[in-house]
C-alpha cells in the first residue's frame, strides 16, 4: 500500500481554489500535478475529485492570500461555512456548515461541526482557535461525517493538517506583518533532519498582537478602553520518523496562550425604561450613571443608535480580562501489514484552561458581572484524551478499499463561574418596577395596596430587605465527564469499471456524568427577599418581579428541595447515556476520467448531554437535553473540462434533523431545549477556471434553505419551540457567493509577482435565536393558543443583518525561489459593518445588543525562506 506520508507530501503545493502562486511549501521536492488535490476526507489520501463527498480543500497559499489566520476566517474561502462569536473567544464560538451549527455559550454543548487537527478530535471550537501557521491544508467536509470522523459531526467537519517534518532537507521560513490597529504578527518554522531519511525535527512558532476594534466609551462618547483585540502566541514541535521497512511515526507537542479581551457588545436599541426618563429618576442619569448628558451628541441616544454600530462603540463598566492557555500532545503511528494493508494509530491528550472576567450586562451601568476568583476558583478547564486505531488496505487487485477501526475518548470539564451584582443593580430594579407601575413605586403619595405600600423608592431591594445588592457574589460550579467509544468500518468496492459502492457503519456509545453545585455564595439578598414576600410585606402586583429580581437566577442560592415554590437554582448530579448506529451508503460513477457523479445517504448523530447552567434543574426540571440526529441526502457532480482548465463541482443536499439542539438567552437566563424538526436544503457550486498558466479564477455559490418548518414543534406546546417554527436558522443566509482571481508570473529570471482579489457576498440573515418575541402566558390566553400567540408577536428589532459584500485583496513581489517576498494586503476593503450575534440586553426587556464583526484591516507582510 502506498505510504500515506509520501502521498501527502505530493499535495503540499496544491490548492482547491487557486494554483500555487507565491508562498510555496518549504522543502517539498516531489513533482506535483497542480490539477490534483490530495485530501484525507475519507481517512485515506485521495484526489478530491475522486471521492463522493462535498469537500473544499484550502492550501496554505490560499490561506495566506485571503488572510485566513484561524478557523473563524474560513468563510472567506468556503461559502457553505460560517462562524459567529459572542462574549468570550474560548466559549462562544459557533461553527456552521450549510446553515447548521450549535450555539456554544454553554460548555455542555458540543459543536455540530467537528474539528480534527492532525487527526485528533478537538472537543470544543474554542480549543481549536489557534493560529493557522505552517499548515499543509484545511478541509471543509460538508454534511454529517460520523462514520469516519470520531464524534459529533452532524453538520460537517473541519480536518486541519499541519506540515510534517521533512526527513531530508534543512530549511525553514519566517513571516513578519505590520498593519493598522497596530497589528504585529511574526510566524516561522525550522526543519532539521537529525538522521537523514529517518528522523527529523520541526519547530513552529507564531505571535500575533492587534489593538481592539471596538471602543469602550462613556455616555458622552469619550473612549475609556478598547476591546476585541488579539494577543496570542503558539509554539509547536514535531518529531518525524520513517524506517526502511515503511514504519512511520510523528509526535506533536504544542502550547498556546491568549490574553486578549473579547468581546464587547454594541447596543442597538434602548428599552423604553431607559428612554422614558426613569433612569434619571432613580439616579442613573440618561446613560451610564451620569447626569447632564447632551442627548443630541450622545451615541447612545435613541436616535443615534446607528452611530454606535457604525463606529463600533460600546459602553461597559470595566474592560474584559481574559487568559486562555492550552497544551497538547498527539502521536501518530503507521505500521505496514504487508504490501496491501496498514495499521494506523492516532492518540492525543490536551489540557485547555480559560479565565474570564467581563461586564456581563454589556452596558455603561454596573449591573451584573462575571468576576475574578473570590476564593472558590474560577474559569474553565477541559482535559481530553482520544485514541483511534485503524486497519485499512486494499483487496481484489485494488477493487476493494477497506477500513475497520475503533475509537475512544475521555473528556473532563470543570467550570466555576463567579458572578456578582453591580453597584447600579438596585437602581435598575427601581427603574424597572417604576416602569411596570406607571411610576407609582417612585411616588411617596401613591395609594397603598393590601400587604404593603406601592412606594419602594429608587433602591427598592435595599429598602425592602436592608441588603445592598452590590454585596452579592456567587460561585456556580459545573462538572461533566464524558466517555465515548465506537467501532466503525468504511469500505469502497468497484463493482464494475467506473462504478463504486461505499458502505460505512459506526456504532457509538456515549455516557456522561454532569453536576451543578455552589461552592461559594455571599447572598443575603435572596433569602431576605423571600422572607419579606412570605411576611406579606411586598406589593401583591409586584411579587413576581421582586422575587425574580431579588433572586436573580445567576446569583441566587441553590435550593435542593421543594420547600420554596419560586424556581430557584437547584443542584444536580446525574447521568446521561445514549447509543447510536451511524451509517452511510454512497454510489458513484466515473463516466470518463474527468467526470464523476455520485449519490449518498447518511444517518448522522450528535450526543446529548447537560445544560451546565444554574437554572437547568430549577423547579425540578431535567437538566439533560436529547441527542441530535440527522438524515442527509446528497447528489453531486465532480468534473474537469477543456484539458483540465475548468474544474466544476456541484452538490445538491437535503438534511432532516430530529431533536435539534438549541440554546437560547432570554435576557435573564440560558435555556436549552430540543426542537423536534429542523431542515436544510440547498445547492452548492464550486469552480476553478485557468485561462492560462498565469491566471486563475475561482468561484463558489451556495443556496441554503436552513429552517424550522411550520410544523417544527410536533406535539410540543412550549412557547420557545413553537415560536421558532416557520423561521430560518440563526445566521443562515440563503445565498452566499465568493468570486476571486489570481494573476501571477515571473519577472525576468529572478523575480515573480502575484495579484489576488476575493469577493464574498451574502444575503440577509437572522442573527438571534428567536425571530420574534416569545409570547407570555397572558398573550397565549388572549390569543387562545400558543400557535396563535406566536404568530401575533412582534418581530425582534435588529434581528436581520442586511445583505453585504466584503472584498479582500493582496499583491506581492519576491524572489523566484521564495528566498524573500513582500506583500500588501487588505481585508474587508469597504469597511462593511456587520453583526454576528444579536441578543436581548441583560435585564432590560426591549433593549437589544450585538457583537460586531471585524472592520477593514490592512498592512504589509515580509516573507523569507531558507
């Protein structure tokens, strides 16, 4: 069987969308056919045009030319892929393929898009946010991939492969970049054979720093801090080994760290409480606790909300503080079993740690914060171990390509979230209660109700209980241990000349232990509030509001019994288990060497688990959510025309999800639930046109109808589920297109240059979980049914991100042998302002905030190779 390593080395200079133009592989010696793109999407080294899978392969050339520095930038080269990010870089990244992804604000959720780095599964997207440096290629596999790729790939997978040590040649490279926002980036690698043709060492490093593009300002627009910056580094070392008998091994160790603050939100809409003058009435001023603000010039005046978005302005009580570090070891062994079979083992161990402190209400008033450790620990730790063993080979003179394997993983999650109420919390409560009573709670002469006076003043909780809410601090601790094992097989048989059948099976077993506890709490407010309500000292009309605000879900004490009817957080320690048979069947036919058609069906799966949130078991609720399943149908064409000058790949797909996993932030808590039905249907087109040896045009167009159908709720009557039906999935535009061109040529005998441009276009997309306001009990009663109430509720403002076009450009000149080069580049040339996630601002019904995406970036890059 041909060595996997040698075949992969032959692919180093290829590209799925552009021919190699300028930044070639360091040390590759083999002659490469630019028209052959080798991928491992089937866990075998194969030409991407020969496999019945919709996959985009991106070379290091394209990554560099399009400014793709990490996972979050892949959408610029793959129209079916997109990402979004919320308040933290590590825990809120969502990856989507064909409009389908899993919101990750909750550490208990696993991504529907699996990530594999050098064959090892990365259990959360935040773990895989490191720098793309010294990368061999990135593969975007669209549709469920569970039969071959480990766990939880119901939407697709990213397969990232770093460059291997070169056993024969000493060499390396170094890149240095400077750009706007004081952007500094340095990357490099050195390759050194230790024993020629047998053992080599490769050391890779990267450092990236960039100032933030969101200005944190006070209510008058004066900057007090900045956010959304980058400050990170990565070190990776590899040992590569190959014996004369064909045994190959690789050992990879890496360490990375990031201390950037991420991410600040921009307020899109202020609630009626803020615009009615009640903020001033309770002593908060017009905005941010300041009085005398000129509304005509404030970016946070109602009429100037767009100014805050366009200029990426945010108000926060304090800038975020974050530190993310991780290290890991991956081992890979390939052992020949005769001439026609190999045994392959890939094992990994990784420790990930994140510490975050930030203003969790994302506003200029000090209401609710994620705070540093106050004696009970803090942050998130994820320790993951994986093992995969495969035996694969050929039989019947190459007609059968067979593979069998086994997989095991063990993941431990430990998270302690430290929350605290801010200095302005009570005054915000005063404004909210005043809004609900027409100002009566602020009027000493207001009429009395039985059980207490309406007048509660500007600080109602302290006046009622004698406890200052700003003293409240709570440590909520979550743990989860996951064990997963599976056995699998994947086989392709050529039953006739050009006609191939593929069958894949995987039996997967998942078991998890999850818990929530409260190791530390300083909250006298909630017990005092409960006591005052029980004693009849609260106004009856306001009891629900007073309980909800005095016992705010994130900071309330966890009560382990039903003695109190109000749904306070409740500890839990329970188990989850599930098993599933994942399977796929494919048929493909090669009409002629450049033309292949295929059809496939895949049943995919993503494990359920625990809502690791303090309110998950409140009121006796089950903290578990069900596993997600998908049935996916796909037909495709892969073809080359005109002597390989034109490559055209087309795929049509239909995916039906059951128990689709959803996480929703209501403004006061996170809720998890399963939607019985979700669907994604569409067509994808990718093409590469090479009019001559110096000019390449690439294009991609995706139409995706990712939606909750009108009957998505099935027999469920939960308003949160019913309200989704009939809407598109979050951040799933119907149309996405990319178009680019690269021109490169030699200048005499010593220089060469290239010019590259890329356009990405997308249609409108929703940016929040719910398209409209979720109806409450009173609205459901008035409408007569949940469905009628859902149909009548108003659309969420600022939910739709308008269609937009983003342009990237890069041009470079350098030595014909890549000894040196200089490039000028720009991303988001026209400085389009777009939103990734829109949400209800914490504790202010009717107020909306959003996380904005990157602005225009430009700079110069110097490259050297030795």
